[in-house]
C-alpha cells in the first residue's frame, strides 16, 4: 500500500508535459503560385501537400506546378475560374483558397501530411483551423475532414465535428469565418510516423455557382505520453513506517498545490 501512496505523491509533484505542436501553418508566405518541393516563391510545399480534382490534373508529392488551375494567384474574392488561390482575407489573414466549378473540385481533395520528428509518442491528437466562406453562390458544398496514421494511408477516418455543408442560399459577397477544432481519431503517433489530413469537397445541393472557400491557421497538437520513472526504495523495517512516509509525501504535495489558493484567501482578508 505504501508504494501506491508514494506513486500518487510523485504523480502530484510531476508537472504536466506541454502539448507538442506538429503543425502550425498560416499561409502568410503563399501567393497562389502553385506547388513545388519546399514551397519556395509563394508556392505550396508539394512534399507535404497533394491536390486532386482539378481539370488540369492532380498534383502528387514532389510535383512542380506553376501555372493553370493550381496556380491561380492572389485574390480578395469574387473569382469565377476554378482552381487554387491565395485569398487575402479580412483582418490581414492569408488563406489557402479554393473555387470549385463543374470541372474543378466537384469532387476534389486537399491533403496535408505532417511527420512527427520528436522523441516521444504522442496521444490526444487534435486539429484546429479557421474556415472562411464567401457565400455568393446558390449551391451548397459538403466539406468532409478525415485523418489517417501513415504517409500513404490505406484507410481514412472521418472527423464529424470538423465536417460541414455550406449554405445553399447565397447571403452576399462578404467573407465570413468560423474556427473549428476537434480531437482526431488517431489514437497515438510514434516518433518518425506521419499523420495525414484530408479535406474532401463535393456538391451537396442547389445549382449554379459555388462558394469560395479558404483555410488558414492550421494547427495540429498532441500530448507526449508520460512514462513515470522507476523508483527503487529499500524495504522499510515495518510496513507501518513505509506507509507513513508515503502518506506524508502525498500530503506534502497536496499542501503545496493548495498553498496558492490559501494565499489568495489570506490577501482578501
């Protein structure tokens, strides 16, 4: 029993490990210039991004594409040609933008992979991003977000909390945004492994023109799996002595945690 009490005391004393940031991408460098390895000169990094569904053809890993549907350039919105854009958004944000048409991205996908280069296994993986919508078309788009463990995943797991359907009724030419965040259905990620994220687009309802979409502030985090170090103690002379020591350590730890609250209470008096 005293060993269990000592373990509880050590758990109280040990600080919680901070979250590991696997991805933090705001597209501030992106100018809609296409895709190329490393992402120089305003392009997306084709070593981490793949695109499917454009009439010009798909963009696999390592591709160099600097013209056509996947390199539509900078815009503030109001475009009609299908493809990828860098949209300048309200408040100074820059987003990875998409205009779907009958021949582009209906359906289509954007896929981002990220490698875990740290040294600890991660759990509690989570994704957040800001979605911008310019709802100037009378057709609704279904956006489905999926995740998978592995650089070339064989099976994707949907993330319902991040998936949605845009309005079918046009509401105007103003950009509107919402921040979406949810846990990912990937249990753990070992060092050296890849995490893949995919956004799927398809028509949901309505007819006519489709809305413009943009994504920014992509962020993926995970919590390192903590491993309690082994503590070897000499067997006490009696079980009572060892238990008393363990309980004393636990009480001391709890007292230290409660001390700041007590200080605040004393100040108020």
